[in-house]
C-alpha cells in the first residue's frame, strides 16, 4: 500500500513538471488541495478553495495556445468554424452537456451583410432539483480580420473554458451555463440570438458574467486592479464577488465601473442583450487598456500578462462557485412578466412574436410583475411611467393598468421595496398606441 501511495505522489509530481507541454484536455483532474484554511469569518468553503487553486498558468496557456493557433476568427469564416469545433470538443471532453446554437441574421449595422454562426453552450447541472435558478458565464470567440485575438477575446474564452473544466469536478446547487459567442465583433448578434432563446424559455437567470479582455496589465498597479461594471440591481452580487476576493486571498483592488443600463451603447459587449431583456449582468474588465494591442496583429500571446490573467480567472471561478453553492439569496428580485419583450399586444393578448426585443402595445395594458422576497417581506411596488411615479401597490400580485392616450414609445419601470428598505427593479420600453381611454 505504501508503494502505491509513493508511486501516486511521484506520478502527480512528474505530471505537474510536464504540464507546460501537455495539451489542455490531458491536464489531470486529480489534484489534492489543502482545505483547512480559515479567515476571521470562520472556515471557508473547501470546494471554492480547491476550485481557485486549480487555476494556473499552464492550464490557461494550453487553452490559449490552441485557440490562437487557429488564426483570425471572423464570424462566418473558416477560422471561426474551426474555433467553434475546438470549443465544442473541449466542453464535450470535460463531460458537460454541450450543444451548438446556430443563428443567422441580416445585420443592419454597416457594412450591411447577412451573417450566420454558432454559439456553444455547455451546462453543469445543479443538484438542487427545487432550484431553477441559473448562472451564465460567457465570452466571444470571434475576432476582427487583422487580429489573432489573444486578449480580445481569447482571454475571456479561455477563462470560460477553465471555469468549465475546473467546476465540473464539483457539485453545486445551481446550474451553471458556460457559453461562447460568435458575432460579437459584427454587432453582438450571436449573443442577441442566445438571449432571445433563454428569454422565450423563461430561464430564471440570477446573473450573467461577461469577460471581454481580461489578460492585459502593463504596470504593477494595473496588475493589482480589476474593474467590474454591474447592472443597477446587481450591487449585491458585486458585494459577493468582493467577499470572495477578500476571503479567499485573491486580493485585487476591485473598482466598480459605470452602471450598465438598457439605454447604453450596443457597442459595449455581449452583456448588452441580457440587459435589454431585463437580466442582471456583471462585466469583468482589465484595469489597463492599450490601443496598440487592440484589433490588430499585436493582440498576441506575447502581450498577455499571465499572472494577472490567472488572478482574474480565479476571481471569476471562485465567484461562480460561491453563487452556485449558496442557496440563500437575501435580496429581493423583481421582473416585469407582462407585457413580455419582443411582442405585439392588443387588449393584453399577444398577436405576434417579433424576432428581437422590440415591443408594441395597442390599447390599455396591464403591467404584471413577479416579485421574489429575500430574507424579509416586500413592503410595496412602485410603478413609473417615463420616470414619473404613477402607482403604488402594497399587495400581491403587484400590478398596474396603464390607461392614457399615447402614440409613442415609453419606459415603464417597476421598483419593489422590502421592509429593510432594499430595492429591486425592472424596466421595459415599448411603443404604446392607445387613443381611446377606458373607464
């Protein structure tokens, strides 16, 4: 027995020494980690400790070498197809439930073109059958014509691969979906198709993590900083990420960037359509940005700061594991369930489903919300019409009927307050056509 143990340990040591030249699919999943770390809050989650410590440069470099070796990956080209095949193969090798989502669209952004492509989704199913809530971690694998895309967005894609590879070694209460998009560089059209699908399927998404360029840091100060851009109601998720950063010794200075809003620029990144459809999102960004290495041949592996890249990936992996394993959500959550986005309504009935998120409402309309309390009861829900408070409801089902003349687009926002004063909100823009007032 002693010989077997000694042989096993020697095998692991040899494997670790050879790891820089081993392909990503060959890296061992048999890693023993000490799980007796503690902090001033008590004993930490052993799964999260192990997951964070499994992130290393050899793993990330192996994935990135393979992806960048394909060459430029413009949407619709041979390179993009080969990248999709590689990603799908990796997810399958990890043992995850993997599928292509094929999409095609005519893009109205210049230059006008018809595009088609594939998104790849890999699912790590949660073990709690009573919990339908999911987490999504995504990045885009397409590039511009001139670039090998090591940082934009090979770094994000590799973080998704590493997270999928590592977290598949554990069980979590909630389901995690790892998604890679094409079509980002030509108008975010791959993610637009994906978000439309999960919305129509009524997926209960807690948050979407978006990683787009997370591998560059030039200065020592930049290497200590990471920037998060959350949606308005994802502030509590940012606090959870900060707790992972502090309690598990990742030790970034976390800066909070501007709030992501539905009316922002479509040129941001793949979080955009998640926000349009009312989902919460957190975008992870490197703290330094160098135009010399952006959208050109200089975006190569040589300019990746792997020490920084490893730490950002650790932060994401640890945060995903924490949110997936923690069954308690203390903050309230609200969604506008009717009218749904991407519909034509007449008398509160759906007449047509549109291709994307635009919404048209004819006749007066009932605004219906679904509110989930956190750790205390809901006190009230306020309804705003173009930023003006119009109605307050203190009892379920928290609804408000709009009955006023209109021929133009309006913004409807619902805000729920719990008894601790915490808020959660959702808003929808739609063209409202109502010429006859109802009594």
